[in-house]
C-alpha cells in the first residue's frame, strides 16, 4: 500500500491507479481545482503526504502547478506521454499498470528556493534550448530524469526544483547522445 494520497484528475485515473497499486486517490475533477479539493489535498499532505500524478498534457501540467503552489511539499510522479497515449488520447487512464508503478517508484520532491546546479549555458550546450531538435531532446531528457516534458524555462526550473544533480544530468545526456538525438 502506498502511504501517500495520489492526486489524479478523474475517476478513470483512479481506476487505472488502483489496477496498478494499492493506494488512495483524490480526484481534482479536471482542471477546475476548487478550494474544497485544495483543502482535502492539504489535509492529506498533513496526515499522509501527497503524490501528484496528472496527465502529461497542458491541462495536467496546469493542475500540477495549481496544487503544488497551494500545497507545498507534494511529491511528483510523471508518466511519459508515449506511455499514457492510446488512440490519440493522452491520460493516466491510458497508462499500463507497469507505467504507473514505474512513475510512482520514481517520485520527485520539489525543493522550493533550490539553487540551480544546471545553468542556462549548460542547457544551451546540451541542445535543450535554441536547437533544431530542442523540444524532442527536452522530452527525452524529461522522461529519462522522471521530471516530465517541459519547455526550456520550465526545464531550468524543474532541474533545480527537483534537485537534479550534474551527474544525473550528464548521464541522461549521454543516453540521449547514444540514442541518436545529437543532430
């Protein structure tokens, strides 16, 4: 049984999570996260801890940001878009039990006010910014590090927020280069 409460978007996500692991969920009911839901999440955070597991799309990222801003200290689990897509539909409900278990086994805790170890120059040199394949490279990097896909500015912030070390960053870059995403 997972101790923390898992924040998901809806009932289908709860069903998918419960197929994968024994856990309790809180459903946001979509992107309109109201004060009642935030109060439940805050109580869960106090008593058991919280893991945010939202869809790897714009709406899921919006929900993640809202919850994380209003309930500091949440852990974050990310499912890569490719593992959460079925017939063009993106969502936790489409992920396999294995993908959900993997995401929950590799959670990250945000550290507010973290000093960035990886700088903008490092991201430029790594081809994560202003590069013909920057978006694709960021997606692969985010999946390898378990921090999800994000734009360049968000990547810079997430690397610091989740305390990604220079060694982790360098190892992920080596994997990207081996995978042929160098050009």
